[in-house]
C-alpha cells in the first residue's frame, strides 16, 4: 500500500481494466441499459412524472427538518419505533441495539446500509447476516464492491457467477442463468424463513402518512420486511417527502429510470403487522413483522443543505447517470468509496464522508457531463464533481 | 506507474520553461500561419495552442500509457526533473503537417465567410485549460490572466476560437476566474455553411460524427457542425450516442489515467465502427485520442472554402 489515494485508485482501475470478464459484464449491462432507455424516449407519462418528482423533492428539501420530525411523529403514531441518527456511529449503534447478537439477519438492498457498513458491523456483533437481493448476495459471497446503485453486480458476468456458486454454495447444477438463480432462491428462502430480523431500505418515506415505500422486482424485500418478526428500515433523511402519493411518484420514477418499466412490487409499510379481527382487540403480529423500527440517517445530509451540494439530496439513486458514464462502465467498482460510485458517487461521498474523501475520486471524472443528460432530477453531477476536483468544500 | 504529482509537475515545469504545457516550440505553434496577417484587426484567431499540440498529445499519450503499462509498474515513477526528454514526446511529422493544413483552412474558411482574421504568432499564450481540468486552480488563474492581458492588448473586437476546450475556457471559465475577455466566437458560429464544399481528395461522401462532449454539451454547437458538413455535401451518420448524449473520447483522462483513457477511446471507436464512412470530430483532443486507434479526421480536414 502506497498510502497515496491517487495511486490506489489508479491501481484498482487498472486491475479492473485487465479483468476481461468484468469488462464483458459491464459492456453487456451498458448495452442493455441503452435498450431500456430507448423505451423511455418520448414517453410523456414518465417525463411528467420526472417533472413532478423534481418539484416534490425541491419542496421537501426546503422544509426537510420539519418533514423529518413529521415523519417521526406519524410513524410512531402507526406503531413504529423511530430513531433519527445524526452520524454513522449513531446509526450503527441504533441498529446494533435493536438486533443484538447471535441472531440470523436478512437484508434487502439498501445503499444507506452500504454507506454505514452495516453488514460488517452486525457480523462483528456476532450475527449471521445474509443479503437477499441476488446482486447483493453475489457481491457478499465474492467479497466485491458494488459497481452501480441498482445493477450492483453488473461487473459479474454469468461465467463468474457460476464459479462463485460452485465455490461458495457447493452448487453442482448447470451454468444457465435460470438454474443459478433458482439455486440462490432456495438458499435465501431458507434463511428468510428462519430469520430473526429483516432489514430493508426505502425509496421514499411519507411524512404525513408515516409510511415507507420501497420498489423491487425480486420479491425479496417484501419477504425480508414481513417474514422475520422484527423489521428494521434503514434509510437517509433525504428520502422523506410530504405525502404517500409523493412517495409513490418517487418510487415509480426510480423504477422507470432503472429499467424502463414499472416495478414488479411496490411495498408500503406503515407499521408492524396486527389484527383486530377478534373483538376488535389489537394483536401483533398477524402474518407480518411484530415490530417495525425506522432508522433515519443524517450522516452529513443536513449539513449539505444550503451548500452547492444541496441539489444532490434530490437524487433518487436510479443509477441512470452511472450506466451512461463512459468512465464508470469502463473501470466499474474501482471508482468508488464503497457505497457510492461514479460521478454521483463523488458527490455522495462528499456529503457522507467529507470533501477530503471525495477529492481523490474526483480526479477520475472526465467532466464530459453526459451523466447530466440522463438524470431525471436535473442534478449537475459532472459540474459539481469538477468543482470538488478544484477544491470545493475543502477547509 | 505515474503518480499525480509527477504528471502535474511535468506540465507545470514545461509551462514555466517554455510557455506551453507540452513544451511545443514557437515554430511548431506558428509555422502554419505564413501569410496570415498579424494583429491588430477586428477579428483575432486565438488557437490556445490546442490544434498545434495534437502531435505532442498523441506522442505523450503513448509515452504515458507505456510508463503505466511497463512491467515495473509497481514502482512509482517520478518524472519530476526527467522532463520532456525522458517522456519522449517528439511530435510526429505527418500529424504536424495535417494540423498546419487544418489551421490554414480555418483561416481560409473565415475569409470565405467574409471575415479577415489575424493571428499573433509565437507570442500567443496557452489558454491554461489543462490546468483547470487537472484541478490546478491557482496556476490556471495565473495563466488565464496572462491570456486576458494578451487579448486586451491585441485590441481585437472579436476573438475567434477554433476548438471547444479553448472556447469553453474563454467564454465560461475566464469570467468566473479572472474576468471577461472580448467577445468570443467559435469558428463554427462564424463560418457560412453556404461557403463550404467537400474538400478535394476526401475519398468518401459519408461521414460519421463523433461529438466532442464540450462542443455539444457546453457550447451547443453539434447542430451547427452537422449543418456545415451537410451543406458541404456530405451524408452524415449518427452513432447511437451522439449530440449532448455523446460518448467521451477518453481524452480528459489521458494524462492521469492513460490506460483508462485508452480503453474509453477503444470503446468509442468500436461504436463508430458500426457506421459507414469516415469518422469526423471537431476537437483536437478527440483527434489526438481517437485518431491513435484508427482513421479519424477533423472537420477542418474534410471541408474547404467554395460553393457546391
Ligand atoms: S444523479 Fe440523477 S441519474 Fe444519477 S442516480 Fe441520482 S437521480 Fe439518478
């Protein structure tokens, strides 16, 4: 280790560059992205949705502090326990207190939990933790970092997945994708059914209604949030919007921008499961989770309000900019601080880890600014990454 | 493998010693301009050295890539005092004469559009854009001030720029860092499309355009480029990624991450290879990078003054 962050970044980039399989995976992912983006061309409905979400987010950021307080009240009224965590350590401690040790924990995909390093933290407390999103699961067993917000494992082509499953799950089936997916499904189903705690993320949190909205296609988040007796939602305060209708809009837009299609599942959770079907007496749980906890993470977000980075808080993490980026789709997970990759990753790194941590990453931004052409929220990703390169936000 | 300090040191050292980031000589910078009038005049061509640097860019891209790929790449190499000699960036002669022809053509195209422009010769200072792109704020500001003084002293009313990087620097960055120069016009904004024709000797009627990111996104001149090319009589083909959604040539990363830049260039060339005709760009950085991998021409090589 040289200790020079620039050289470390360069070494990592060159390592991925020499990985033929990873490059093949990323080329395939970029090509399929282009195809799904073409589905959106001239789609007036999605364009209108994007316009509405830009407006929703703009309003939400203007009154974020009061919206977070409102969300807390509403969620608590609905029977959830809420923690607003100021720092990364506060957030980890809050989840650690809920989970304890010696538990079987299942997780659905959540960028904020990557930001916190939650899986490693919970394992350090003596818990067994499994990612239930297929891509995240593959990253977990391969020890790799994500290369995209949504298509987290786009640098792992099928050949690599087969090798991984053979080595880590003792898989002996054929190498076609459906068979491999089937094997992982069986493995994870077993863990979900036996889990003590299910950790989920959120695409949006409705302050007025006290509800958490999450989109997904695999169905794992729905199971993770409802089958284990305890559900912990971990998300950023930037996800709070005024109403459930607003939250739906955010979730739908994210889904359209990721894959060009509506989501297979939209999960709305407003509290723990319960029934009053017998004599109107509330009994928890019925079929879903008995407890619901929501950890709203600040970790630098409110400090970004009123700075040039404020517009980044409107990011819905669709990853559209990332798949359009010539650099990220070339070097993959090398250009990342862990949870945040690419040009938008430079910006989220600046928010959650400080401009000092983001600056070396900014050297890799070509400032072509093509990312901005693909962003539904109109975030000036390349422009701001360039400003960080030139020392913005440094004291 | 080169660290950032070495690359930056090399560039700053060249600039201090020679006034040019890649140590181009006065002869290399200005030999194209034989017969072009000197200032003062209403219109001043400001090249910012960028087209003239294509041969040195091409050579340095290769040299930097070779250093980063060498078997001893575990070793951190400091260029520091090694300077230009060690980083053999002797410009290639064929490319130099191509660039001279492009610049002369730029002057002729302006003339055919009714604009008599002058050029200052070897005293024209470098724009500083590379310093900005490397994040070197203070050296950029210093260089920009030098250019601003030069432009003001020239007494030109309109500064004519030839490439998107220099145009962007003068138009968007200088006002932010040091103050506004006189009116800046990119040559594509001045050339009359009806006064251009296909250049004699270009063996194809089909062109595929690679848009420079800055030309399209920051300057919005991609439409104008097509207008000029079509008006000259070419059939223009569009890659899937074009206009403001173009795909970078890799150039901006060629000094700090040369192997990443090379791979991005390769991907772009592959995208272009799916289309018929000659690949054309309107940017010296794209020409230096993409042209290293296959046939790419600049728009100033495919059109000339004349009516169809
Ligand atoms: S910056 Fe824009 S395109 Fe990129 S992830 Fe965020 S919302 Fe999506």
